[in-house]
C-alpha cells in the first residue's frame, strides 16, 4: 500500500481520489498537486513508482498543512475562541451549532438525542 504524508492511501483507486484520503486534501488540492508533479490523474496509486511518490510527498510537505498538524491547528483555533469568550467559542463550549443554524428544530447532530421535558397536559382556564 503506497504511503504519502504518513498516510496509507488505497492502491486500487486512481491517484486523484486516493490523495483525498489524506486529511486536509480535497478534490481541488489533489488536482493541483498532480498538476505540479506532472502525474496523470487517471493513474492508479499502485502504478506509481518511488520517484513519483516522493515528488507528491515533497509537494505536500512544502505547501500544505495536513493530518495531525491540521487537526492540531483547528483545535487551537477553537480553544482560542473559547479562551477569549467569543460567541463562536461559547457555542462550541455548549455543543450547539456554531454557524448560525436554527436550533428550535433540526440541530440534533450537535445537540444529541432528544431530552423530553415534561410539560403541561392541558390548560384549563
């Protein structure tokens, strides 16, 4: 299995898609990397030789923040928002949506499972 930037990439996939298994590299960056190295996007990852793999690794190491460093940077950004008591930091702290989504309904991914609250059965006046 080919290894690029400390990550095993699938060898049966085209290199354009295999590069996207690296955290921090999406479709556009994968295409840019292949264009810089001069490798055809349709080439299978298993067909790359050591020289091509090292050129891809060199481009990634030279110009991209990926994997552990990227995860650490994102965590530090969130922690900074919490420390300065920014609104976004408070939303992170409470486990609520951060980017302005509604929370009256449809926030279950961030809020977790429903917590049923007992209310009044009926109001008699």
